[in-house]
């Protein structure tokens, strides 16, 4: 059996908090949107509809960046 270990330098329970901190500190709206989408996919809180909600979250984060974000 092949086992691949990803080492992020933090424990698995701290990854969501680290991603929240990254989103909060990131000035670029498009990067915040990608990080938010990744965080929601990592947490996977619902039994169904996680992808739809993650895409909605990504759009909300992009829209919150202002009009310049969508025109690039």
C-alpha cells in the first residue's frame, strides 16, 4: 500500500483556522475567493450540496472585492 503524507507544518485540527487567517489577511479578492472555496471544500459540512455552496461562497467573496475584481 502506498501512503502519501502531506505535511503542512500544522496539525489537522489547525488547518481550518490557518485557512481562515489566510483569507482574512489576503488583500487580493480573487485569492480570498480561492482560499474560501478550498476551506469550504476541506470542511465539507453538509452531506449534499457542498459544491454548489462552495461556488456560491466563491462568487460572494469575488463580489465583495469590488467592481475592479470582476473586470480584470
